[in-house]
C-alpha cells in the first residue's frame, strides 16, 4: 500500500510540474509574408505555369486596360533661336527657376565653356522663350547608362529610351511664335509642374529642333487657325532613369521567387551594357526587373513576353502543343496563345506551322502573327496570298506582318504590288513595311539633321509625312512633277513658285523673314528634287544650292502648292499621338484612319471612299 501511494504521488508531481512549468515556450513561427495572399486569384488555364500566373506587375497596366495611366513628364524649358518672336516677360518664380537650371547646366560658367553667356542675358532676349515641355515615357523605360571601363576600354554611354515631346509657349509670356526654335536641354519630371524643392525626381531630358504644325505660314503672326505656340520634337525626349518595374507574387514564397527569377533570367539573360540581371528577387514577394538593352525601344512587348514566360522551360514543346489544343477548343484565348508562343521562342514554330492554313480565321491569324514575330520564313507562303486579296482588314494585317519576315524577294514583291492599290491605307501600310525592311525599291535621301525623304514607286500618287518618331517624308508615285502652268504665292509673298523658260524647271523666289530682298533660283520640276532643294542647306562638304528649310517649313511649302492643285496626289499625315496620350483621350485601335487634307473649295469625298482623291487641276 505504501508503495502504491508513493507511485501515485510521483505521477501527480510530474503532471503538476508539467502543467505549471516556469519555462516560457516559443510562440509558433509566423508564416513568412511581406505581402498578404490575394484571394480569389483567377488564372485562365492557358496561362497556368507562366510568370503571369503567379505575379502582378506593380505600377503598370497595358494600354488597352481601363486602369492604364501614361507616365507623363513635364518641365519648364527655354527655346532659343527665335527670330524676335520670343519674350522676356516671365513670371518671377519661373525666371528664378530658369536661372537656377541654366546655371546648373553651365550657362555663365567659364569652366564649362559657356562663360560668354549669362542666364539673365538669354532670358531677356526676344529670340528666346520659356515653354512648357510635356512627354509620355514608355512603360518600363530604360534610362541612359554608362558602362564601366573594362580592360582599358573607354566607358560607353548607352542612350535611354526615346520618346516624342510636346512644346507649348508659357501663356503668361508674350511669345508670338516658336517657329525656327530649338529647345535647350530641359529636365522632365513626373506629376504637375513644380519649381523649387517641391519638384519630383527627374526622370528624363528633352532637347532638339521644334517641329511646328507643318501647314503653318512662317512669319505669320495670326497664322489663321494654325497654332504657332505649340510644337513637338520627334524623339526629343530621353529617359535618364529607369522606370522601376517590380513583380509581386500572389502567394509569397522565397522558393517561388527563386523559381520565377531563374525562369526569367534563362529567357532574358543579362546583355552587354545591362546594369544587372534581368530579374532579381528582393524578398519573398517582390522581384525587381531590369529591361535588357535590346528591348529598350519596345518595353511593352518585353513586359508581355515576361508575363507569358514559361516557368519550366524544359518542356517547351509540350507547352506549345497544349497551347494549340486550348486555342482550337476556345478561340477567345487567341491573344494569350499568341504571346505564349512568342515567349517560348523558336521551339514553338513546329507546332504553329500546322495552323498557317487552318480554315477558322482566329486560330489561323494567331498562328500567322506568332510565326511572323518569330521570323519563321514559311509564314510568308500564307501571308502573300492573304495580302493580295480578301477583306481589307486581313490585307492590312498581312502587310504589317510581312515586314518582320526574313529577306525573301517574294515577300518584297508582294508588298511592292500593294503600292499600286486603290486604298490609301493599304498603300501606306505596304510602304511602312518596305521602309522597315530597307527595301531597295525605295530611294532614300537623307536631309542632314532634318528628316528622311523616301521616294517610292507607285501608280497612285501620295504624299505622306510622319509626326512621331524619326521625321520622314514619303513621296509615292512615278515621275511626279509640279504641274504646268504654275503660279503659287505663299507666306506673304516670301515664297513664289512659277514657270521657268525651261519647261523642265520652275523658278523659286524666296526671301528670308527679315531679309530686305530675296533671291531667284531655277529648280527641277521633279517633286523629289524640288523637295530636296527646299530642305537642303549648302555646306562646304555639300555645296549644292538649297533653301535650308526645316521639316515643318518644307512640308508647309509643299502643302501650299498642293492646296492650289499644282500637285496631283493624295496628302496624308500620321496621327499626332503625343497629345492623345497626354490627355488620355481613349485607346488606339489597330486600324487608325490617317487624316488627310483638302483644298478649301474642294467637295469632300463620300465617307465610304476613305481617302482623299487628287484635287483637280484648273
């Protein structure tokens, strides 16, 4: 009995000590998470196993998304080189800001080579004007980068992403025209216009010659309906800092971060001039992205490829086949199927070739687009007949896709044949594709530091000019001449074009804006040669005569002659996309109607025609 009592006592003591232990036990380790899991994350089946199925891109939305917000950068700048149309009437706060910026860039500094200039002297000149500079930076823009010296080699500066900028004279000044001006290097920052310490971090710079409305009359103070206080600089903006791109995991995990990071870096390995690996995990939920230099001018395409990159690329062929089965079962997934194949690369080509001639249009088009993106030479066999006949939308698509294919005379010939089509948009799509391919049928003339003049053989005469990217003026036609007899007076009689005694030539009288007298030149009647003469500026290296007009002035002079019906051609201009982006005025469609111009007394064609017929002569 005593033994039983002793055992019971010991058992009770053990139980008591366990329940009343003074030792503090560790609380359960919390799950690693710097970001909460997203509930109800719904991923389409076709996207499963991709980077986009497990991540969100922070701070970016596609242009077609309702949440898309362009990154608009702004700044106050100084335009120089005006011919007395500027203004020294500047608000005090803006004047102080401009002086500070100019001093920071070396104006007035003997050490930086600008000691002969003073900020106040420049601002007080009637040949300068304070302007507002605005631009839309491309998503994930790549900033200017200077490579470190390696093995005695000099560092290399890699330019940042380029974009167009819009210039507007500050309405509080007395500026009357920006014609002939050049923008002094201007710092651009996101958000509203600010000065002083309230400014945001600088993201870009802008500089270059201002492109005014090409139909303005130089020197005209009223300018009719033309706005001489607003212009643009094509490719004038350059990113100086990267727009950060980060991906956030839906379900935080260090293991998944490493998996996604490795998949991206295998698909997009680090390139020469790249500051770091393309993907770098910084936590269990965040991956920082660096855009490779080869994609700096197509960052939106890069981001789409990134989202559709397969995590386990060893089975790329199986993924390509599965994507094809999914597309054939449900045509609504065509956009994602296209990007999945593009992200897989050349290993997807064998599985999409079978769809190049598929009877249903949506799967066929997705395959053709993918094949063109991947530069599959066999896709041309299906695109060539598609470009020759069928619905207009399909022919336009084929004209675009043929531009990306490897060199093949058959593809070039198919595009050249489209230059003779009645539809203006189709002709211009064909021209743009041929220009992208540097086709030998295009006679390309470089007007130094101004624009490119393309002379394109076509049975349908057309004048086409760009308003974004690199300035380009295209003359489509054969043996295009200024009609005879001709008498045109423009710009308050500073420009007069009339017949010459030689029937193959015309006489041009031209007087500079403030010159007391002008000069008479005899120029070939050929429209390409006439255009070259207007823009060419004689130099010791190229002493041929010319008037040295800007891109805008050259196009303006041609428009004056065309509007008087002395050039038999359509006149088309590329859409101005800068203002549309800044104002967020809706989404861009694939098929944009290019605005055309009509003489004031010309009866416009019916809407169904879709292009401007040549104005009658008489």
